[in-house]
C-alpha cells in the first residue's frame, strides 16, 4: 500500500459503473476487488484484514491505538477502504443533512450557472468525468448544488469541485455530500472558500513565515524575482494539491488531511520547495513558473512515500502557528480600522470641499457686490464732478450779472446827476438789449439747474437710508445755517430792489413835467423805465440764482452724507470679513479637537475589543479543558465496560468460532479467484457480515459493519 498503483481509482470507478449502472443506489461504492483480488500478495492480504479489523473496531482504535492508526494512515489507506475510513475520520456516517439531500436536489440554486460552467474543467482527463452528459458530471453538479443551498453564505467557490470529485470517485453522492459538509465545517475549508477568503490569507501568511524561517535563501530569491507565495501556494490550500500533483499522490495526502487537517498541506508544500531549492534558485520568474507547472508535479509519481517522508522531516510548531494566527488577526483588524478611518477622512474631505465651494461662491458674490458698489460710486463721483463744473459756470455767470447790475446802478446815478444826450440814449438801448440777452441766458441756465436739482432730489430719495442720526442732524444744522444766511442775503437784495423802486418813483414824480416839454426827454424817460425794469428783473434773477445755490448746497450735503454712509458700509464689510476669518479659524481649531477626540475614542474602542477577545479566548480555553475532562471520564467508563465484556469473552468459545470464520474467508477468496464472478464476492461478504455480527452480538457489542455494496 506504500506505492499504490495510480490506475486503481480509475479501475474501481469503471467496475462500479459496470456493476451497478447508477451511483444513486444507497450504500453503493466505487470499490471493486474483482481485478485486484487475483493479484493480492500475502502482505496485501494482511493489510486488507488489518484495515477490516480497524473499520469494525473503529472506536477502540481511535481511543487506544491512535498512534498506530496515524502511522497506518500515513502509509496509505487501501483504496477499497478509503470510502468508509474517510467517513469515519470525518464523523460523517450518520448526519441529519443526508436525509435532506433529495429535497435539496428539487430546489433551484442561484449558483447553478457557475457550477455548470466549471464542471467540465474538473478532472477533464478522468474517465468518470469525461463527456458533457457523463454520470460523474451529473452527480458532481448535484452535490455542489445541494451544498450551495445548505450554506448560502459560501454558495459555490472554484476549487471545491475538485475535492467533491475526489470524494465521488470513492463513494456515492449522498455520502460524498455528507463528507464534504463535514470537511467544510470541521476542517477550516469553509473559511477558505468564503467570499472574503480570510483563511487563505492566514495560510499564506503562515506559509511565508515557515519559508522565511526554514528556507531563507529561497525566500530571498523569490522576493528578488517578485515571485509571490500566493502565485503557487493558493491552489495548494484551496484544492489540497488535487490540481497540482497526480491523483494517486494527492489522494495519499488527502488520507492524511482527513486525520491531521491542514498541517499536512504546510508540510508537503515546504518539502516540495526544499527538494527543489537548488534548481529554483538558478531560475528567473518565468523559469520558476515553468518548473512548478511541468517538473515538480511528476517528481514523486513512482513512490509517494518519498514525499510523505520528507514532509514529516519539516519542522512544524503548532503553538507558533497559533501565535502567527493571532498576529495576522491583529494586522487585519488594524487594516480594517485604517480602511474605516480612510473612508471617514474621505467623507470629511468631501464635505469640506463642498463647504469650500459654497464659501467660494459666497466670496464671489460679495466680490461682485463690492465691484458693483465701486462702479456705482465712480458713476456718482463723475456726475458730482459734472454738476460742480456746471455750478461753477453758473456762479461765473452770476458774478458777471452782478457786475453788470453794479454798472447799471452807476449809470443810473450818472443819469440822475448829468444831462441826457442822444449818445447816452443809444448806449442805454445797447445795454438794454445786452441785458435782455443775458436775462434770456440766465433764464435758460436757471431752468437747466432746476431740472438737475429735481433729478438730484429724485436720486437722493432712492439712496439707502441708514441709522446714522447724529451725523445727519449735524449736517442738517449746517444746511439750515447756510439757508438762513442765503435768506438774509436774499432779503437784503429785496430791500435794495424796493429802495431802488422807491427812488425811481420819486424820480418819476419829481421830473415828470419837465420831461413832458421835450420829446427827446420823453424817449429818455422811457429808456430809463425800461432800464429800471431790466435791473429789477436782474435782481429777481439774482435772488433765484441764490435759491439755486441753496439747493446745490443741500445736494452737496446729501452727497457728503451718502459718501460717509458708503465709507461706513465698507468698514462694516471689512469687519464682517475679519469676523468670518476668525470664525473659520475657530472652526478649524474645533475640527482638530474633534478629530483628536475621535482618535482617542477609536483607541479606547480598540482596547475594549482586545479585552473582549481576551475574555472570549479565556472562556474558550476553559470550555476546552472541561470538554477534555468530560472525554476522559467517558473513556474511563468505556474502559470499565470493556473490561467487563473482555472477561465474558475469555470464558466463551469465541476463538474457535473466529478460526472457522477465517477458514470461510479463505475459501471465499479461492472461490473468487477461480470464478471471477461478482455474485460469489457479494455472497461471501454477506456471510462474513452475518457471522461476524452473530459472534459479536453474543458478547453484547453493537457493531456498525459497513462493508459497501
């Protein structure tokens, strides 16, 4: 059994299909001994008998002969006993889920398309799985579909089909389904095949540590060539070497895996690397890939024992592996926390960007308003400048009119003192015409000034009103003082005009009879009347001009008021900007304090999680200790009962009966060698089973003898 023929598994599957025609018959097996029994040597017969005893006395071997059983499994389980031994090793003989299998096949699974796609890639060269409608592909689909319905979290994962396919080469689909369920639950395979594949990452982390510790030169070469561990070791853990090594060698490894778990995968992987270290160090990345694909898988075809022996020479410390598992869990938790912190920071960054965009929009709006205000102020300043220029022109005209009036008054005085001549009359007529022209010009300018004053009054009513009452009251007082001064000057002008009018009347009354005597004098009098009328109109125009000046002063005062209001608004705006900057700085400081508090909170949460995990680990250790104590108590009770039963068997004639059974077995084997018929083999199995059960039932022992049909 140390170097099993790799064709045995295929031969067994062929004989099974030819014998039963269907794999759905309960209790059926792929084992057929018709072709192997004719060539059994004496050693093989002893091995067959030994494993038959192991199967029938399984519980006793597991309790009392565990070390011997481990050595036998490492040497290899005979292929015709693998089905029952795997079920016993996995404790999958009586599982409730087996009764649900037929109901699960009637249901539909969301993973059916994926399963159908990958079935053709599972053992494509094996006879049992060749062909799209082959029996092997059908039962493989059934098992994978049933498990995807039982464990919806895992569903279906690539790689698991190779493990199920190996089970189907040894046993019917219902039993293969039960064994696979037990493998997923008890052998860490479920964690390997979860969508996150966290267990695979842990296995790679542990394997890298072993590689660095035991093969440092090869590890340095792998790192220099960027040849990562996951590139070649992922399939080792996911398929248990079923896709890497030939099927007979991988089946031997699977035998040990069923008893010892994933430890054998680490050992075999390191043994392979150690065996090929010299060749791998001399190759580059592409050469190493080719070496792993074409050379390594066929190095141990002739004798798998060489690989198994090397595997158990590898140093493996379970306690150190537990520590590595804790380190890996801590690293992953830290990475998870960092990812959560990064997501949180990204969210805060996005919110801050939105806040910045909002502030930029507000700043742009304020800048637009500021520019608009500056433009408005510039326009008002330009209008004020134009008005000032026009006002200066009017003042110049007013001063010219005043000078003309003074000249006219001087002329009147001269007329009163001197005699009138024709030349003087013509001068008066010329002055009268010039005065009328100036009067017309003054009336036009006065009308324009009145229109502008009305326009400025309308604009002043549209300007914004502020609550600066003290300054406005002071300016109103100044305006009233100016108005009083203007009214006083206006009254003086009216008094002057009245006085002139009285003098003119007196003049007319005193010299009326003298003028009537001469027509020239009458004409002179008329001219003097017109001149006085013109001078009166000039006085009235000067009074109106002073009113216009008063209104201009009022408008200048309002302009100053509004300029001051604009200045105050600018100051308030700058104060608001300073306050906004201060609030932004305070917000940044508060944000920094909040981040610090969140960091401290995260640290406290991490510490609390670590304390909770430590408490749970202590609870798990105490539960394991209690379970060990209970197991020891049960073992002691069983040993007590076995002692009583052994005492009963010693006084019976069981030895003679056992010798008779051995003779019957020898006769049946000879009969099978001569006839080569399957009917004799089945009848022999039934006789052995019946007699063995009768023998052991005499001593009160209940036996589950599972010879497969």
